[in-house]
C-alpha cells in the first residue's frame, strides 16, 4: 500500500485569540506544525506527506521542514473538508490517505502504526483513532440540563483517520453535492454508507483549539520524548 499523510494546515484558528494561526505557535522551541510534520514524516510506513496551506501563508516556506524530501504542499480551502479534498486530488492512484490535523502535534508513533495495521481494511472499510468519552454528558437547553446522554457508546473522534484516498474523495464530493457539513473524514465515509472502525488511541492526542490547550500539549510532547 502507498500511504500518504494528508495534513490540513490552512485554518486561521479564530478560537485561539492569537495573531498568528495556531499551527505556527511555538512549543519547546518548535512550531506546532513542525512537531506534527516530524512525527508523520519520520514514520517508516508513511511514504509521503501532503500539507494543505492557506493561500496567504507566508510562514510555511520559512520552515526548514518545508524542504523535507517526503513533504509537498497544496493550497487549502475555506473549510477543512475542502483543504483535505484538494490534497486527495493530488495523490497517486490507489493510495491510502492518513489524514491528520496540523493542530494535533502530540500523536504518538505507536498509535499511527496500530491504525495503519488495522485488520480487514478495504476501499469501503477505513479506521480512525478515537477515545472513549469519560465525562458524564448533559444535553443543555437555555442554560439548564434537559437530559443526560448515555455515554456508553460514545467516542471522541481523533486523527489520524485512515481511508482509501479515492473512495474518501468521492465521499467528500457526495457530501458537498448534498450540502452536508462534515467535520471529519469518517463523517463523509459514514454518509456514503462505508464502514469506519474505531481504534482506541491515546487521549493525549489533543487538538490545540483554545489558549489553555497549549500548556497541556507542551506536557504531552515532553512526555513522549522522555
Ligand atoms: O478549526 P479546526 O481546529 O477544526 O481545524 C482542524 C485542522 O484543519 C487544523 O489543523 C486546521 O489548520 C485545518 N483547517 C484547514 N482548512 C480550513 C480550516 C481548518 O486546513 N479551511
């Protein structure tokens, strides 16, 4: 199998309250995007990496890692799904896409390997890293609890998400034509009637979204390298 990591990194991170996009904030002396790209490009099962960057991005090509032999770029879109689709279109025929958020630098190599090695994958069966929900979940209405949601079957969808690239691209096209909003690859595949396996991943693989997430990510990154 030819495996390409696809990294949507074209977001502007409005929830981060920062002047620069969150993937360019620094943790332990390196940008979040560099941490993410290092973990993907150094993985022995990943053949190449395609990064979707914003058309106005002036920072990416200043990073030494932008010249890495395994790494190339495409232009991102206005939605995450569009950024991923642009990358999928650039992939060789019959490749497998390992889609991973730029904003998740703490992913560990072991989880990537387990995801890629999932049994019984096929063009219509993919897999994602996910983590069981541990909090009690409430549905809210006007500031009050309306009811408690049964969490026994609920998972947090993480990335990477691993799918046959061409099938995924078609699933995204179908969702787009039907005006359905999807926030991850699995949603597009589910809507197209395909199967998605859940692979239990490390809960420390957080998506940096709010300012508070930075110190937590710094902690998990440190833990990994020790
Ligand atoms: O905004 P959110 O945290 O959901 O973004 C998840 C990932 O998708 C981030 O790595 C972000 O850079 C990327 N993204 C993108 N193109 C967009 C919006 C988000 O590549 N238009």
